[in-house]
C-alpha cells in the first residue's frame, strides 16, 4: 500500500519573487523533492490547496478532513503551514479516523535551498510508516501527538507540552 501525500500549502511550497521580494504559491514542489531525495516509496500525491495556514478557513480544514476519510491509504502525510498546524490536527483527530496521519511543514521555503522542509518531510514519511493509527505532528526530527505540541514562535521549533 502506498503513502498518500496531501498538499495544503504553507511555507514549504512557497516561491520567491525576486522583483517584489514577496513569497507566493505557484505549484507544489513535491515531485521534485521526492526525486531529489531518491525516494523509492510508492506515493500518491494530491494537491488540496495552496494556502498560507494563517489564511486557512474552517471550510479548508473540512476539505482536508474529508480527504483523509475518503482516500483508501491508511498512511497519510499532509504538508501544512506551521502557524496553524495544530488547529488542523485537532479537526482531523476529532474525525476519529483509524489511519496514521502526519502533518509536517517548514520554516524556510524549499526553493530557498536551505529548507528544513526536506528533513521534516523525510521524517514524516518514515513516521507514517511506523507509528500506530493516530494524528501526529512531525517537525525538527521528532514526532508529537497532535495535542501535546506547540510551536515556539521565538525559536521556530516545535516543543512538547
């Protein structure tokens, strides 16, 4: 069985406009990332949306939850903005889905070349294949139960509660 990858946006997939100096969304970089990482894992990728998590609505979270329920895969990795990742994780957890669902993201866009997203995503793929059913956050080389983690906005690191 393959791992389902759901793309929702966040810093992970932002591009940089050199003229305006602004970050924006064009498309996901997921296929490129998997090739770069020489991944041989069977995956199915679905782009649900490309939004900054601060702009994510309850309707957007409902779309994510619905997709988690409907896909046949029992192992799911969701790329997500870090600012409201735990909000989305709560909605998914309250859906009582018997699947292993990992949310991950990045503090630095992939296109910057020094992104933590590659490391976080690789960890998320491994955790999705090894953890029991539940909802987790994978950041900084660690996994956390969805309700026992917070983002430290001063250090940019996720910490256990």
